[in-house]
C-alpha cells in the first residue's frame, strides 16, 4: 500500500502529443502518483537515478553501496510511482547522515567528491564547506544531511512539497526513536545549466564549430550567462542556502562525447552542478516557500 496519493497538479497536466492525430490535438492523460517507502525492489532504479544525478562522474563513486544504504533506511525517504509498489520509481527523495555513516566508503566518497569541487582559490568558502563536511562525532548537534532529490524531467514539481513534508516528519519520528536524524545542515546537489551558442541552425542542421574564444573572453562570457536549474524547486532552495558553489563534472570531456551531452551542446545548453547548504532553521520556511510556489 502506498503512503498516500499525490494531488493532481492543476497547472501542469501530462500531455500526449500524437503524430497520427488528424486534428493535431493534444490529449491530456490523467496520471495518479503514489508515494511509497524506498524498497529493496527499487535498487536498480535508485542506482539509475543516482547515475542521472552524478552523470559522467558516477563512475568515480560507489553508487552500488550508496543505493544499498538508501534502501536500508526503510522508514526515511519516499519514491513516486504510477504503476504500483513493484514498478520503478519516477522520483526519489531521501537524506543520508554524513556523520553517522562517515565510515561508509560510498558516503565518504561522495563527501570527498563534493569537497574537491569547492573552488580552491576561495579560502573562506572552502573553510565554510569543510566545516560542514568534516567528519564529526554523530548526534552532537552538528550532523549534516546529504539530501538526494532526483526525478524524471517530465515529473511535475508539485510532487515535491508533500515529499519534503513527509521526509521531515519521518526524520523527526525516527530521530525521536533512535537518533541519527537531528541535523544542523542540509546539503543539496542541483543539476544546472547555462545557455550557450547552439550548434544547430534554424533548419536543425549542424553548424560548423565556431573558433574558440580566448581564455579571458570565454571566462567572462561564462560568468555573464544566467544559471538555470533543471529542477525548478532548486531556485527556492538556493534562496535559502547560506553556502553554495558551482562546479563542472570531472569527466566533462567524457560526457561531451556522449549522445546526451552532444544533444545539450547542439541545442545550446551547457550542464553543470551546484552544491547548496541550508541551515536546519531555514528548512521549514524553504518548504513553505516551495509549497506556496507550487500552489500558484
């Protein structure tokens, strides 16, 4: 049985466009979203969602053990499915205590990865990030939650407020019983992108690659580009974050050779990642802001 059924999004119905339709009409498809606890049957789907989050850098991390850890937290975290408990989830939200699991190699790998991506030249920022990420004795009021929030791109953002509310309730209940979920910080990894020059013309034909700009000019152009989020709720999370930084994937060149990255480049999108750290005292306001935005 599911935890509860998601409310139907009012302003973002799922639409099916059929090429065979004579009238070229859009067919609205009603879909019921059900929330479930993370279950062992979800292992492969959870690992795929983690691979989607870390993209080409997934091979640098132990996502097998990380997926096992997520699934082992049976009472914390949710998935969203449309075809019952045994089907693959379309969305995942959970949190991992980086201090309680500091000896877990997969968690240690992710923490070290995030620390390595913090800009080396910004000493003050690195100090702040290190303070949050450094291993500590757990359950002493300074624990950090690594929030894993990933979903298919066509999943409506309206599913996120109830998922966050359930997550906070589950963590509070589990912490009261066994400890381990009293956090000072919440760490989010956001998928971002910037618009760049498209490699396709108006007819969809491939353009010749433009001459590479000089390094200083290219850096200035990159800084001037507006950062966008693949998941719209991340903009609200960023507004509540005390610490944040952007980074490129270590395996960006490898990703560039993939079909997915070529598609991004062709259509003028340069993907990246942003780390955002939110104080626990701001989580309630963050979730309320998200809920308010989704109600519009």
